[in-house]
């Protein structure tokens, strides 16, 4: 039975040659996990451990990486203090989730829908959000969300913000203000909460321009889709621009238990309302090691200035030990699969845009020097430069897209119904 189920689990998304990773026998895997073989086969059937048939035999082999991840999680649950502490650090699973699946070869929403395929085939952001929330991808022609009403005049918010306020900061402010206007925000019937989530995402897209152009907000709210709202808000409302923004939003929609999603889930576990949970995600996203990475890439391109300076700037940074932002991803040793289609979109849209040319020069310098492949943030910044969007727009696109994933994890955490409250292992001075 394990061979059949394991083969099916792998074939859904894992097309990597099995010889590239270390495999264990059933006995070895069971010993490492300290379980019976029957329990190991249960893990395989649940998709927790990949099973690989050995060609020409009736035997199977099991992914050592999956077995070790599962062992770490089990040890943490068993109260092994040192292991539990390590599990909350980068890279080890600590929460069960069915929202998305991240593997070195790619990202799959709900475990079986490749994010890159959804983006390049032109599935709408709304369809992908509904997939993340419900587990079902809407049938063509897809889903349409109602346009929400503005809870207050855009000019009112514009007066409170400096004109140069970064779009992502604007969104964090907006979420808080929307919460104050929703007097029933603690009402949690699923249908009502999904309508609230759809309206919130529409608002996030439409209000990104409010400090500079509050007059566009109402038109952006009336646009047919989230990507169209962004395009109208930034005054680039061509069908091609909308399609490229849709692609970016779909690729950003979720990425498993990243920092901002974890913050949203922790907040959800406390019983907080949707706005508070999304606001927590926004706060975490602003960090330089997460969504703020787009701003660092943008600053690098400004520092380079022109394509012919790329080698000099990059070499100087590397010589002094400074970081070249936007390269390498620990979950994707061979390169982030989401990045190439964003870079390609930027080059097809406007290859002669100054920002695209500078970014391309930096990419070439890094490639020739043998450095890691670019991250998704580079692709988002290049696309924003090709579209002529304002500074900080890439981070805002990231935030709007990732909000769909936050909602999915918020709903999932509520369904799981437990408080996320890990213990601290005291290492301070001994008490007297």
C-alpha cells in the first residue's frame, strides 16, 4: 500500500530525479523516527514522507530529509527542550498546514497547484486566493469579487500621510483605520469573514496611491479585479500591465510559514479579529529580512545607477563583505523558481527601462561571479521598474499578494483552535 500512496504523493509535484537526494530503507527510516513500519507507512499516506519505488523490485526508499524534518517536529512536541528551541529557528516545521507546500523544486498551493504554472497560465489572483482559502480552484471563467465602498473620503487619509509615504506603510495604516470602521469585525461566521477578506484585499490594492493621488482611489475601488485596482491606482491601467501585476500577485500569494505568516497565525490563535491578524503580518513584512528586501534591492539599483557601473559596485560590496541584497534563498538551493517568470515579464514588457537595464547588469555580474540565483524580490523590483511604478511599489505588491496567504493561515489557525504559546528555556543567571 505504501508504494502506491507514496508514488501518488510524489507524482503530484515532485519531478526531481530521486538519485539527487539521500534515501533510506523502511527499516532505517522507522529506526530514525523510533516508530513501527506501519506508522511510517501512515506518514507516507499523509504526504509527510516521500516514498520512492526502487526500479525492478518491490522495495521502496524514503526521503531522509523528510524523515529528519518529521523527527524534529515529533521531538519538539515531546518536550525536548533543545530540539524544541531549534525548531522555532529557521527552516524546521513547527505547525501543521495544508495551505502550501514548499520544496527545493518549487512552490505548490494546496499541495498540488504549482504557483508558477498558475501565474504563467494567467489564473487570476482572485482565483488563487479562493484556492488558498477553500482548497478548490474556481472553474473558468473564475471568480469575481464585489467592489467595496470607501469607509471615508480618500482625501481624509491623504491629509494624515506625507506624500512620500512608502506604499507598504500606507497599507499598514489603512488596515488599522478599516478595523475602526468595521463595528462587527469580531463576528466570525465563515461566509461573512470571507466577504470581509475579499473587501480588505480590494481596499489594499486601491489605496496604495492615496498619499500622492487620492483622486484615483475611488476609480481603483471600482475596478474589476485586484490587479486592475493596482494598475488604476498607479496610473498604468493597460491590459498588459494588469496581466503582469496579476502574475506577481499570484506568485506572492503564499509561501508556507514565513515570518509574516507566522506572526499572523500567532495573532489569530489569540482570538484577534481579521484586521489585527493582517496588521501583524504587515508589521512583520516590513522587516529588512522579509518584505523589506524589495526596498533593499531597489536601493542597490539606485546605488549602481547605470549598467556600466554594476561590476564596480558589486565588486566593492563583495570586497568589503557587504551584502548584495536579492540573491540566494535557503529553501531553493538551485534558485527560486518564482523569479525567472517575473524577470522575463519585465524584460518583455520594457527591456530598455533604466531600472530593468541596471538590474540585468547586476544579474549578469553576479552570475559570472558564481553567486546564488536572484530571489523573487529582484523579479518584483524589475517588474515594477518596467511598469514605471513609484519607489516602494514592489514591497506593496508583495504585501497585497501575501495578504491572501495570511487570510488562509488565519482561517486555518482558527480551525485548529489552539493557542500558539511556546515556552522559553531559561538560560539566565541561576536564582539564589
